[in-house]
C-alpha cells in the first residue's frame, strides 16, 4: 500500500512541475509579444493588455511553485 501512495504522491507532484513548464511557455509567449508590441510602438492600450496577461501567468507560476514547496514536505513522508 505504501508503494501505491508513493506513486500517487510523486505523480501529483510531477504534474505540478509539468504545469509550471506549460505556464512558463505562456509567460515567455506574452513577454515576447510585449517586447514586439513595444518595438513596433503599438498603442499603450494593447501593451497594457498583454502586460496584464504576462502578470497573470507570472502569478500563476508563483502560486504553483508555492504548492510545490508545500508538497515537497509531504513527499518526505513517502521516502523509505
């Protein structure tokens, strides 16, 4: 039974890390988009919209990393 719990715990933890990967790609996408809009001197309204989206992904990553930090303490109990 302990092996099952360990597998489930580590799988959930790895999924959290996978989410950070996907969110990081989104963060990079919006950062690049903001840079492009700025270089092209697009209207401030467009840049602010993209900046808000960039901030949203940054906050999402921070939250996920906080969850990963908390989970790592729980995973310590799964070690043999």
